[in-house]
């Protein structure tokens, strides 16, 4: 894609301000929204509005790229709403000199998708296959809604093809290009696959005297095949559910390795070959009943002696127990 910004004699008229603004995506997120191109003029400009177009362009650009997760159309609508709020605030601050004097066009381009809107009499044309198609005709009948103040209202969308050329200019520049066959020559070079910066300079150089007495801005956007924008990287990613065990496994492995370094590990015991022990049946040892020795008292004297010894033992035991404090 090639973009040509043509500014003709900016200082020719003191009360005329015009400019163009081209914004290319600055990162992968903005690539999802594509490029943004602005062009405009302010007639009968007062000194206080010398930077009016710059402020307007900044508001549009900041809001357009603010939420890249949304679609191009949604962001453009939000940008227009923010722009209308900005202009309404200017009116509240008694800055109304721009009303009826502002001509402005906004174009967003992503791959082959084109969305645009405009206010005032800026011209937007499409050059395709030798034909010159008026794209802004549908927007020229819209009127400003005063309550609340809405300057930019509708958006036109369409699809472009390879070798298409978008032509945006102020009315004075368009009339000259049309009357002097500039547009016809550009369309012809497009059909012959010869349109380039060199060819454009040749066409303009032939009409230097005519161009010296005109003031305005022109924006040419050429979708040459070798310059077509690459497919933008998408922001949306598939959400995958990861089990908690798998999620925390790296942390557990890390803690395990750290603990092995801090806590001394027991030496590993190497076991020899297995030894099979023959089964032993415990019942063999208890097959016969256990015979306990029998104690028999033979005489009465032995019985009495045993009783006396037992009595003495009990007395001694009781004495020891009650003697304790």
C-alpha cells in the first residue's frame, strides 16, 4: 500500500487551514484495527483555531485505538461519538467559528475493508479499472443535528480490491483535478499498471502553473499488490483450561529440589538378592499341651510355716507403705 499526501500552497490563503494525518498501527494490538487516515480543512479560520485540526485528529486517533479488542466498526463509532462530544464542548466554550467552515474526512482501512465518514464538502472517490466512482455521495445529504450537537453521523463500509486507488481531497483541488484531467490520467496509469510516485510527479509537473494558484489538500491511497498490508496478528486467543495439579507442578518440583539441597538425605540402602525362607507352621510347637510342674505340701508343719512367712511379708509390706510421708 502506498500513501501520497499532497499539500498545495498552504500559505496562499491566510484564513484557510488544511492538513492530512496518516496513522499506521504502532503494535500488534493496533494491527487488529488497521490504518487510520484523516484529511480536512477549516475555512475562515480565526487565530484561536490554528491548531483546531490537530486537536480534532488527536481525539479521533486516541479513541479509535483505545480498545483494540473490539471490531473496527465499533471503534470507529466510539471515535465519532468522542469527536462529537469534543466539538459540542467547543460550542459550549463559545468557539463556534468552525461551524459551517469545517470539512473533514475519516477513513479506516484494514486489509481490503474500508470504513469512512465525512462532514462538509470533502470529496472521496474510488478509482477502479479506469472508472471514477463517487463514494462520498451518500454522505453529502446528511445534516448536522443540533440537539445534542452531532457533526459526524453515518459510516459507509465497503470492500476494496487490488490496484484500487482512494482519492480524498478538498473541493477546490477536486474541481481542478477533474477539469485538468488529472483524475483521468491517474485512472489511465492505474489500468496500465504504471501508477507510482514517479508517474504521479510526472502528471503534476506538467500542470505546475495551474497548481501554483490553488490551495488545498489531497490524499491518495493506492492498494498495489506488492504493497498490500499483511494479515494483522489477532488479539483473541483460545482460552485453555489447565488442571490445578498441572499448573502448580513446576512449583512443587522447584520446592522439592530446594529441600533436597537444604536437608541431608539418608544414604540409600542397597538390598541384596531375595532369600526365600521356608514356611514354618506355628502349630507344630503347640501341638501338645504345655505341662506345668505341680507343687504339693507334704506336712502340716510346712503349711503353718508357709502361712507365717506370708503373714510376715504382709506386715512388712504394710509397714513400708504407711511409713511414707
